[in-house]
């Protein structure tokens, strides 16, 4: 596999990253690795002594260090901000999934769909009538782009994605494999005998620069639009219910579930496995710790945690008190007994 | 995209919905929208003053109102039950995903499979030996219908669904994209050294009029049958373990997990992200609030909530008490101190 | 469907299972079923009287019993260990999903990919450059095997699986439908204005004899490798974050979420819907009850339960105390009142 991977001498890499190399400028590295890697062709970054100790205890080939640290054991590149230099190296090491130019001969594109000449459409992709695939998009194998969907410029749709119908995805978005956008919202009415389906006729709109994780689901609105704002990133296995309005520049970690019609502001951050009830309002700049549940509106910005979610410091105290419950209960029993004794005496 | 969407004058629509129009009978609307929409071609419904105020504050084109309300700002259709009229409008606005008649030339249908002449089979669908696709079914692109599976009359299988083997789906069902029915139940035995797989040889049976949400999973039984009852609706990312018996006319909201061999009655309702342990019995007519956990049988009908799930009113009180835990703890400490003082005195 | 299923007389089956048959040696059974089945062609096993009573109350055709039990109502095979005999019967009843030898003519295999002559590649599979499909593998319909991926000997990839790139899967593994391995880890940095994507350039490695459940996701590492150890079994809808190191011979039940960079030992067992935070260390031989949350390291082997997860017996006591919270609160109020009265008196 090595044949296709890049390789740099430490000297070359130091120049690219704007750093200096202490020794062994001809040492060859091929990939960024974590500090606890044993890959002799890998280069890691360390920001502190403990980090450096970890790297020294492992076989990693070379290091990116700040000027304040020194390694006598491994060749190193010295830079001002190791983390930024490492980010640059990650970007250089990225290898996009392969896809040929144009429309793969096995792709089935409806004659009334539009595919930009600069877009790439993979094997066995199906694109329905009225869909638009804009400039430089990549739509990978086995994806289904339904009727009247829009895939904006420079957007990547990884293999096995389904967009039902009237799903609009902005520019520079990424939709990971297995994501399903535009499936019916979960709307039923009990008629006294059975659950009657409420027809779901709305749309999904994903803003520019958004990302949808693997196997995540964003339901179409009952009527109107389910919205994921520009720049918002959904992790894997996230569920966005019908008619949700999710703001801009948020991050929602894995397995978080947002109930129908909830309205969530900009720059929110959810840890993993959170749950938000239906019809909840959450304002801008709210951070919610992992595994929290939000049963009612959060109308002040800040950090929240817990089930129910309350301001994070209090939420954490409450969470850590749960294990003390049995002890509290027995202390209450002791108190009750002592009170009885004191009452009897007096 | 508008070319394919319907359009009505308010006068036409009033006649269809059995209502009267106050003014502007020639005003054209194209789609149902929520009351807070700004779509001038949209029509929303309002049931109360606050709803109406919301609509008035937005650009929605027209309204469906009960006789008890009046709009001076927007043209309106007046009906007895706005919600029912709106439901009728939703149904009229529904546009099914497109699929041609018959078997798409790229579909691979085993010669010993049966496909009704009135069924539609989409591009790249694979149908294995012994499978039966009954009348007027729609099986969309990229779905896999395994050996000896049955898809009943008028059932829709959206793109990218997998039915492993001996999965039987009733009439008038809907299976959303990414759903996997019939994967192996999660059965292993620790032999002292490693986890040994227990072969999973059972089936899955989905009753008539059921719905399975996007990316949900229903495992085949170890032996026997995993059952989802007629009329039961599963939301997205729901997991039904092996040998579960799920009754009729239930609704299970997103990310709910039902442990293996649990036996759940008819007309149950689960909020989102619930968890039911293995081998649990839940009787008919039980409602369980979102994020609840069910570690033991629920043998009386009614509403439950919490972790553990208990009768809902109590469960809610307990849930809302959790944030008070640190305060309770300090109050107990104060009491202990005061008791000591009183004891010392006496 | 019956034509393809096996059939045995009780006499034949007794011989195969090393048991004796009490009567009706010519009675024909076709499949293992649970004790509460009403299938007259099914055979169930019972280990105890209550089990046997259940079977007697149902229409199951025949039974596998230990020598200590006796059925007067149904023909039976008597063996030393009914559960083991039943497991053997399950294995005999297993019918693999069908796949032809070699590469299906519709599969698209890059000329620089390697597919063993003994492997089976299903319809519409896409295999990219540098991928290796080893001996006796089965890759079912619609799966995508990305660049430089490795699928080890005797491994089964069920329909609709996606391996992004540089995903390595060991020998004798099973990957269920809808699983996505190698999607980007969820890494972003807030630059003061928006979330900037941290490029994800690492790999995924799944050890020998592992199993990945339907619609589960295992993210590629930022750099380095996300690892699922040999023999570890993931249930459906499980999420393994980037750079996780998951040990050997573990079992993770459905909807469990492991946060990024967590390091988890060998022989762990997670119940369903657990959540582990990022950067957590969990040692070998830890068992965690369903719906637990792990916010900090677990450095001693043993059983844990709860949110937060603590030693299981304590965790269960705390969990069962939550419903008592409102009562505790009112008891504290009563105590406070009584103390005031006593203080007033003294």
C-alpha cells in the first residue's frame, strides 16, 4: 500500500511547516501518527513533557515539538505551534476517496436531472428527475439522489447515501455513508382504533459547509422544512426529527436525538447520546454535556448537563450525588430515629 | 421544481375541504406549510388565537381557520375542524417517490423468485430465490430482498433496505431507507476463553400496516420468530432484538432499543431513546416517556417514566428531584449537626 | 419455502445429538424453535420444570430434555446437556445467505485490486484500487470496499456495507448490513467563528473473529488506527469513535457509544445503550450494565452499573433509590420542622 502514500524527509517537512530540524534532516517520514504510535515512519506532535515522555516510550519515528521542549532520543522538527503544524500535516496527508470524472457508465441519471460537467458520479448511483448536482460535486457509489434534490457546489456524498425527495444540500457539505435525509417524519394520529399516518410532505435543507455523519437520519418536515444550519456538523447515528430548526455552526456528537419541531440556535454543542424532547427551544451558544436530556426550553446561553439538563456545574454535582442516594436514605432513617428518641425524652 | 407541484385557488380548495372562503377566492396556494412559514404560496392551519398571532407575524399566504377565529390580515378558508382539513390537504400534497412499472432492467431477480406483475422493482435491486413480492409493491433502488422473504401487497420498500432471509413483511407496510431486517440476533456464549457465536436461524415477521423507520434494525430470532405486530410504527434508529414479540398498533420513537426476547403488548407508545432490558414483559396499553429505561416487567397498563420507569407522575417527580440532590445532601448534614447539638444538650 | 429446509426423524436426530428417543422415533421435525412455539414441526429444549410446563402449554412438536425431566405429552430426545444439543441443532439448521462463486458480472473490481479465486463477490459490489479480498470471503450485494482495504480469509461482508479506505478486517469476521467502517472521525476545531474540520487520515483495524452489527459505525482515526480487537462482537447501532482502542473478546450490546480515543481492555461486556466519554481508560474484564454512562476511568476489573457507572451492586442500589427521591425530600422537610420545634423547646 505504501506506493501511493506520500513521503518527506524531515528537512523537507520542516521547510513546509515553517520549522527547523535538529538532526537527521534526511530521515524519511510518511504519515502523521499519535504520540503513542510505534510506527518508525510516522511523525507525531507533543505539546508538553508528559506527551513527550509518552512518545519516548514508543517507537514513533520523529516528533514535532515546540521550542520549549527538547528530544534527545528522536529526530524532531521545532515549530512555534506544534498543533497547527500537525493540522497542516494532516491536511497534506489526506487522500480523497477515488472517483473518476464525469458520470460512471453504470449510474442511472434521469434525463430531466442536471449534473454539472465538473461533477463526478460513481458506480450504480441513481439520480431522479429534477435533481441538480452542482459543480465539482462527488456522489459516490450506490447513492440515491431523489426527485428535485439539490446537491450544492463542492459537496461530497459518500457511498450508500439516500436523499428521498426535495432535499437541498448546500455548498462544500459532506454527507457520510448510510445517512438518510428526507425520510418521513414520525407523525401518527390515534383514531381510537389504530395509528393513522399523517402524510409528510415537507422538505429537508442542509446549509453550506455542514457535515452529516454515517448512518445519521434527518427527517423531512410534515410541511415546511427541516433545517440543519450552515456549518453545523452531525456525528454518526444522530437523529434530527421532522420540522427541527437547527442553527449554524453547531456540533452534535454521536447518537444524539433531537425531537420533532425543536428549534435550536447557533453555535450549540452537544456531547454524545443526548436527547432533546419535541417542541423544545434552545438558544444560541448553548453547550450540553454528553448523555444529557433536555425536557424543557433552555433560554439562556451557557453550559448545561444532566437528566434533566441544568447549568453544568450544578448538573455535574447532582450527577455525582446519585451514587450517594442509598447512604442518604440510611442517614435520613437514623435522623428519624434520633428525633423520635429526642421527642420521647422531651 | 414548481412545475410538478400542485396548485389550487382558495375557492377550489375550500370546496374540496368542505369550507367557505372569506375573500380572495382566486388567490393561489401550492402547498401546506406550518403557521410560522414565510411562504406566500403556502397555506397553514390555526386552531387558536396564539397560533393565529404566529401566522400573522409571518409571511404565510393563506390560512385554514375554525369558524370561531377570524383573520383580517390574510385570506382564509373557514372549516369545522381545521386539523382534519389540513390532514386532507397534506394527503393531497403527497407526491410518492418515483418508480416505473415492472422490473427495472438492472434489477437482478432470481428465476425462482416471484414478482407480481403489478409490483415495481427499482434499479439495482437484488431479489433472491424464493422471495415473493406481492401485488402493487414498490421496491426502490439498491434494496436487497433475501431468500424466502415475503413482501406483502401494497408495501413500499424505500432505497437501500436489506432483508436478509425469511423476513416476512405484511400488507400496506412501509420500510424506510437503511433499515436492516433479519440480521443475526446478538447471541454469544462465553466458553471460558472466547465468545462463541450462537447460530441464529429464526425469522422476522412484520405485521400488516406496520412502518419501520430509516436505519432501524430488527434482528432475526435465534429460533422461532421476532415479531413486530400489525399497525406498529417504528421511528428511525430503533433496535428490536432477537425473539422480541412486539404487539399491534404501537409507536416507538427514535433510538429506542428493545432487548432480546422481550414481550410487549398492543397499543404501547415509547418516547425517544428508551431502553428495555432483555426478557421483559410489558402489557397492553402502556405509554413510556422518552429516555426511560425499563429494567423489569410492567404488568399494569398506564403511563410510565424514568430510569427506572415507574408510574409517570412519580417518575417525573423523581426526575425533577435529581437536581436537588446536592441541596438535600447539605440539608442532611445540617440536620445531623443539629441533632448532635440537641443530643449533647439533653 | 419448506422444500429447502432440512427434516429429521426424531430417531435420526437423537443419533446425531448423542441422545435417546422415548417414543415416536419416526416423528419428523424440521427446525429448532423456542419452547413456547406452536410449530408442530419444531423441536425445542427444556432445562427445568417451568420450561417444560411452558412447552406443554404450547403446540411445539417435540422436545430435547435432560435425563432428569420426563414428558408424557410430547415425543422427546433425552440428552445429557440439552442446551449444547440445541446449539448443535441450531448450527445444523443454519442456512447461509446465497452467493455464487467468483465475481458477479455486475461487480466492479478495480484492476489493481486483488480478489482471491475462492472468494465470492455479489451483485453490484464495488471494489477499489489496492483492496484485497482474501480466500473464501463472501462480499454480498451493494457493498463498497474502498481503496487499500483488506478483507481477511473466511470473512463475510453482508449486503450494503461500506468500508471507506485503509480499513483492515481480520479472518473469520462478520460485518452486518449497513455497517460503515472508516468514515471520518468527528474532529473539529473552533477558530472563533466556525468549526474547522480536522482532517482524518488514520485507519480502522478489526481483529480476527470479530463481528460488527447492522448499521454500526467505526470511525477511522485522526491519525494512527481505530482498533476493534480480535474476537470482539459489536451489536447493532454501535458507535466506535476515532482512535478508540477496543480490546479482545468483548461484547458490546446495541446502541452503545464509545467516545473518541478511549482505550478499553479485553473481555469487556457492555449492556445496551451504554455511553463512554472520550479519552476514557477501562481495564480488562470489566462488565458494564445496560444504559450505564462511563464519565471517568474504570481501573479495576469487575461489574459496574449506573450513570455514573460505579460498582454494580452500589450502582443498582442508587438506581433503585431514584424513585424514592420525592419521599426523601419530604422526610427531610419533616425532620427540619421537628428539629425547629425541638430547638424552640430547649
